[in-house]
C-alpha cells in the first residue's frame, strides 16, 4: 500500500478518534469463535478462521454489496474500488453489477448513469407481502416493447480505466424469441446461458445500449446488467435499493439464481436502517427476515464469504434519536453468531446512540439525520476497506 493511501487512512481514523464519540466494536459475537477479531494494539482486525481469498490474474476478486439507499448511492463502493486499485496497482476497474434506475425513476450511483427508451414496467420488493419476481437488486424491469432499450454509461476516474469489454444481462423470457441483444456497439454475437446472455466486445467502450429481439408478443424481465473488463483484477458492485429492508430482499425470488450466476467471492449485507425506522418495527420479525436472507445467500454461495454490517445511528423526522437502531444492531449480531459470519459494527464504531449529531456537526452526515454526506460515506468506506483488507481475507 503506498504512502498516500496510508496517509489517507491514518487521517481518517485520527479524525474519528479526535472529533467523534468513539466506541470500538468491530465484531461482537463473543460467545462463539469470531471470524473477525479487533486487535486494539494494531488497530486492525484478524481472521481467526484463516478463510483466504487469493486474487490473481486468472481469478479476479468479485465483491457484491447488498443494501439500501446508503449502498445505492455508490460512494462506499467507489471508495473501495479506489483503494483496491491502489493496493493491486490495477489499471482497470470493472463497474460490476449495474441496474437501469432510470426506469424506476430513482437516482443512479455515482460511477455510472442509466438511460432507457420505450415502454417499461417494474416491480420492487419494497412493501411486498409475498415473494415477487425480483432479482439481486430487489427490483426487476419488464417490457414487451420491441423498440425498448436500456443504456449505461460508465463515468471516468482519474485513478484507473473504467471502460468495459464484457457485458452480461440477467433476464427471463417465456419465449426464446424475446432475448436481449447489444445495439451498441454493433456486430457482437451473444453467448447464451440459462437466463443470462453475455457479449464479448471487440474493443473497450464506456457506454452500451441493450435492445431486444422480438418475433412474437412476449415479455422480457431484466434483473440486472454486468459490466466487466477482462483486464480487471476485481469488481465491487453496489447492489442497493432505496427504502429496502431485510424483509424485502428476502422476498426476491431470483436472488438465489442471480447470485449463483455472479458467483461473488464476498457478499456484504448492509440492511436495517429502513427496518428500524418503521414505527411498527418488530425485532423478532427482523431477525426471521434477516435469517432467511442470510440462508438464501449461503445456499447459493456455500463457499463465499458473507459479511454483515450494522446500520448507522440516525434521527427520526430530523429530531429524536432512533433507539431502535441499537435493537436492530443487536439482532444483526445474533444472526452473525448463529451463522458464524463476520460482522462490522459501524453503529458502535461511529459512536453509538446519538452519535449522528456529531457526524452532522462535522459535515459527515446529511441534515436529514439518516444519510451521510459524500465525505461521510467516503470515510465509512475507508474504514470498512481497511478493516476487511487488514483482516487477511484477501491476499
């Protein structure tokens, strides 16, 4: 790791120590062996189970971060990408999983923009009472319009190249006559898999347009798109949905199949904010929902590393501290103990109950008292990255 990264990390950690209420608890399960154990003397975490993920040119590292609006913003993953690129001295960084947020009228993450044309419909897990046909993003878009398109443009980064030369589409169609095609760039033959189509580009591009080949009246559902560069050593995907809950993601019927296709080495689950914000929050129900979600991920990816994180302290209606965040965090700790999973306790790390006020005063949290500012998310991303990388899981 170069001196600049060390300087940034040291400053970020020093900033937390000096200016904010601070209480260390990076992993809580104490009644069972811990996958991650905080070492106060070294200011890092240790991997006591010796789970190793070896990164080399033949096996790129794939990380998927599942969460709510904190994750959808993309600043956490962008920070991780920058630090991983410096660590691996990588020239290329893949965008990973992306979603056409423009179809659902939602904000795009910071590192790409989505566009669409034609007639589209969508359904998402927010508010669902029964399983729905949604995928890894907790939402799916559908069209029967032969002229409909989905477009993605990756944004440049001064530290690495973001262009792609591989495109994949996670989809479902009742008819083989309604399949995704690549409109731009042209003349790219598809490689068809079960509910997944891949395109190997002849050159590197910063934008792609996906269309649909239609011969009969039919409907095609898209769960997400994968943007990759074969020269990249890793990808870190922001798989977020504004307003998402653990209950919602547990109702996504295609989550299992999408995860099996992506095959990430690491899955980070950051949920609980919206669960705890609700006035009808039920800790037992939250526990059951999170347990079901973790069970689905473990079944799809038995050999992958799953990390749970706790939500940040926040305010209710910009006024009072939400005491239910502590309850939700304790539930997450219990689930991590039950499944023997590493857990990063951001709630305690930022200072615990009432600490969001300090983050607001120092420009690290937004005035709504729920979300962080760009600087706040960057600091959170730096702290999580160093906790993960210094644990020894990645080598």
